[in-house]
């Protein structure tokens, strides 16, 4: 029997699920191998009977906690899909402020009508088996994890990657953004993305989370060399890493 798979979303932009749908050449094979029973972006019919749950989005409402726990009880395997689900993502920026203040700023006098709590990644609520990071995810990583699951193999954990984005930037032949008078968090961000943002003319934003045991002293030396203030760089850190920095 084909494994029953659900794609479920919490607080997010659903860009990671769109990346799954953008796997056009592989979709016929995925449909042939998987019984996709829940995928709001792709089909109307839904079922809560599934074996594997791909969960996108962070937990930002009290009402999401029991739903996450029900997913964990149902699914044999839970996959955190994307930066919001894996590390809290951009949503966790609000954790830097008192909730009352954040609510008033966003919703004004209607704040009392909304259910919101400090943002957290889903593994702060339930155990997670597999992580696919990124904003959005890398389609090749998604396909690799899915293939391993279908073959009954334990997917290679992306969290086992120990090299920073900087290493992949050099392999790609990119000119360091620091040389251009800009800055990025590639020296201490987990690689695996093939430095796609820098290769595309931007900078590393840190969406894959911190590399294990980051060399913070080396990063400080780079900042001093290029006259980048720690405060300025921390503003870049805060885009994705607020939960890791200030917690819930």
C-alpha cells in the first residue's frame, strides 16, 4: 500500500508547499508512489488519516498547539518543512517585543479579537523526526527526503551538514559580498543551499539556521575588518534567528 501523506500548514506564506508543487517533472511519480490525502494548495478533498505529515509554518496561536499534538499522535513521521517550521522563521521577529505592544502595533484597537502567542518552531511543541530547512525549501532536498522515506531508509538529516554557506559560495565562484561593501551571515549559516541567494546577486539571510558550533570569533574579525557594526549584523540575524536568540 502507498503511504498516506498530508501537507499541513500553520503560520507561514505557504511558499514551501508551492515549491513542492513546482516539482513538475517529478509530480507524476510522486502521485504514483504516494497517497496524498491532505494538501490544501493542491486538492479539495481532505483526510486526517495519514502516515507522514509534512508541516509548514510556525506555531503562533494557542489554538495551534492542540492541532499540532493531534498531528503528532496521528503521524508515524513528522517532517518540519521550511524555516518557519524548523527554526521559527520570520514570524518570530515579534518575540522581540511584548505581545501586547506587538498586537497594538499590528491590529490597533482590534487586538483583543486576535489569538496570538510568541512564535515557536514546531519542535518546541511536538517531537519532529526530519527537518527540511530553507525559505523556501530546496526542491532537491524535498525529493531526496521523500525518496528515502519511500525506500524505507532514514533520510540524511540536513542538520548533519556542518559546513557554512561560505564554503559553497567559494565553490560557486562568487565574489564575497563583504568585498562589495555589503554583509551577510553566510560564515555561520548552515550550508546545503548551494549559496543560491549570493549566486543570484543577493546575500545570505540565514534561513537555514546556524551551523553547528559557529565560529563567532572569526565572524567578529570579519566584521571588524570590513567595518560592519555588530548591531547592524544583528539586524540581519533577527530576520530568521530571533527564536534562537531570545526564545519564546
